[in-house]
C-alpha cells in the first residue's frame, strides 16, 4: 500500500465535508504530474488530507482510495471552472479518484510542525515552490508523520 498527500482548500472542500459525505470524487486536478500520481493510486492506499491556502496549513485527517483513476467529467462541462476544450470523452485528459473518509485528527499537524521535523528533510511538501496538490509520501516520512497522529 502506498501513502499520498492531497491538498484541498478548506473553504472549498474540507475534512469535515469528507467526514459528512463519507466518500467523494476528487476532481478538478489540472496538473499533469498530479494527475499522473493519481493514476498510480491503488484501492486501499492511504491519503493524508491536507488543508492548504488557509491561515494554518496542516494535515487534518486521512482517507482511503476507494475508486482508482477514472475520467473526470468536469473537464467536459463548458460551465465548469475545470472545463478543458482539449479533453473529450473518447480521449480524456483528466482523471479523478474516489476517497473514503478514514479519520480526522484531534490536533492538526501544522506546516510549521512538519518543517521543524528534521526527519522530513527532503519531503516534497516542504520544498520551496512545491505547489503540487497530489504527491507521494515516502515510507520513512509516513512513519514519522504517523507517530504524530491522534484521531478523534
């Protein structure tokens, strides 16, 4: 099983939204590298749910991949902000995956806390200029982060 980190802006879709819905398609990814990472995800993989572009960016919970990559229909909807005129149902450019809620942390693991952990040196999330919304989490980083996790 692999571990991934996926970023979401909490005012758009938060861990509480996922907890309430229990499962949701993760759509709207429009970066080829992030899309390619989603295409590598397998059923049962763990996802660290990360709130970004907010006052206190942090890992706030976990989810499980419950459906692997499949075409993201938002790219064909001309009224969607994720519309892509180069994508067609016959040749889709963008995918989505389905996540199922696994748990919410009692205390988020903030970006500041993550940056202060020398064991995470080299973790893509902490690299200057790293803006990917989907990224793999190396096993060593996963074990380090997992030690800090306390669930509700």
